[in-house]
């Protein structure tokens, strides 16, 4: 039935009681008011987008052992796909193996999402997904009047919109457990295997590329979950790595007005995560390697982000040697680029397709003028670094008259 102009269109989700002096106040009316406020908050959350707002960084705890792996999760806020706000008020340690004797936990009042399974706890080697999930829990008992001395089943004092951590095994049986494992799993989570679908049929493909998480979404992974990190665990070595950015995303609007994939906010969030994931992976490789200046990308990476940076071994700084890192690849020797261009370059080209090591497309390498100058002229020189970019990204170091001085310029 058509609605007339200037006629209110009603709904039941945001309906709330009208309170006035003389009205009989009941528990049902107050519950309806709470439900209406919760519905409004969830609609706002859905409009804002799902993901991590801030905090919730994950790392291996110092007390973690092979048999009793423990993670540290920093305090923070996230929003799930239902639009629910997930608050972790303080830093928390999460045990990945259930203790021999269960510790009493608060009473669960309500779960909006009930997964098919209760989550997998570490029992064997595998790649696991750590999520934070919404749950409503009861705390304390309120005094009851008019119902006798016996406690009522409804006399819980406070209902808290709480969170819980869940560990889910990812389906990675077709991924070899070799040096490429971390990189391969990350790029499966980025949907790299399906990025080409849009180019093949841009008029018929408007959905996001399928990812590794989509294989468990709707079963183990629910709309109440927000992914925080992936981790790889073995029985003999314990937690081998924790990779946040493989699955961590900033708050992302999935209901963008643009129906075409290149304008998708979700795709931009994935591209940003690619850069952050690479930098974290490289940082950990440098820290764990006795000779980081001999690290080669081909030994650890099947994919690189379309644009990124690597720290170089200079002075007392541990880092890489770019000739060793890009050994076996075709690349242009580093050229100078001004720092003023870095942010525009990243913004313009971060959504370009990742660098695939299965082909031999050339790479651009850039030295940042201000960084190179400070490394030579400063009393406390910073670590030098190099920018790299895929061959699909246009050349960014064109000579410009009267912009850079002789020693930090490119020549025609």
C-alpha cells in the first residue's frame, strides 16, 4: 500500500514507551525503553560500519608457554556487523587452552548469535582466528519485594553488554606449512585469489572478493564476532606467530552508495591492512633474524602490497639490504622522491593490485629526500628506508626544476 506524503511511516524497532506523571511504571515498559535505545544504537553502528575503532592489539604474552599459550589483548572498542558496540575496558590476558578446572564465569543472559559450534580450542597444529564477540551477562542480585523471601529467577541486579573471546580454526589444509604460510594465509584473508574477478566482469561483479573468512562465516564466524588476529600454533613450538592485520580492519562501511568495487570502502580498508600487515611482518623478520641484511623477499613472500617501505641496515640500525631483499626481481635502482609526495602516492595507489612474485613485473624503488638528507646531516641520524611500488603504478620520480637540490634530485 502506497504511503501518502507527510504521513508518518511507523516501525516497531524504535518504538519506546511514553512516560508521564501518573502512568503505572512496570518492568515491561522499562525493558521496552531499553530495547528501543539498543535498536537505535545498533542502527547507528551499522551505518558507521564494522571493525576495530581503536585498541584491541594482540600479542603473545611473556608468560605464554608451549603447553599453555596466552595472548595479551589491549583495551579498545570495536563494532560488529550487527551494529553492537564491543568494549574491552582493560588490558586482558586470554588463555588459548581451557584450564583443567573451569573458573566460574558470569551468567550469560543473552546471545544474539549462536554459532553452530562453540569455537575450537587449541588441540593441534593449525591456523586459528581470534575474535571478540558480543554477549550479555548478568552481575549480582537485586533485592526483591512482594515476592516472598525466596530469590526470583529474574532478580539479576545488572545486565552488562560484555564481550568474550573465541578461537576458530581456519580451513587451511591446502596451504603448505612452510615459510610462506603467514604471507599466504594473510593474502587469502585479503581475497587476493578473487581480485581478478572484477576485472573480468566489472558489470556483473559488484561484491567483495571472497576471502578465507567467508569459508566459515555464517557457521563458526558470526555477525556478532569482530576478527582480531590470526595465529599459528604447533604442538612442539607453541604459538609461532600472531598476525593482526591479516584480519584486523578499521571501521568499514559495507553499505557504501557506490555499487562498483573500485569505490568500495571495504576494499580500501583491505588495501590499508595489506601495507600494515607487510610492515609488521618485516619488523618481526628483522627482529628474529641473525642477519636481517641478507633477508630475501622470495624466501618469505608470495605477495607484497602494491606499495610499501622497508627499513635499511645503516649505522647501528638493524635492517635490510635492498639488493638482497629484491634479489631475483627486476627493479629500477632507487630514485629520489620528495616527502611531500608520499601521502598522495599512497592514497592514489594503495588499492592497486598487490605485487605477485609468480611473475616478473618490474618494481620501482624510491629514496625519500628528507630521510636521506637527515641520515647524512643530522647529529642523531634516523634509520633510512626505501619505498617500493609495483610496476603497474606510474613512475613517481620525474625530475622537477627548482624543487630539489643537486645532491637529492633526479636528472633529465
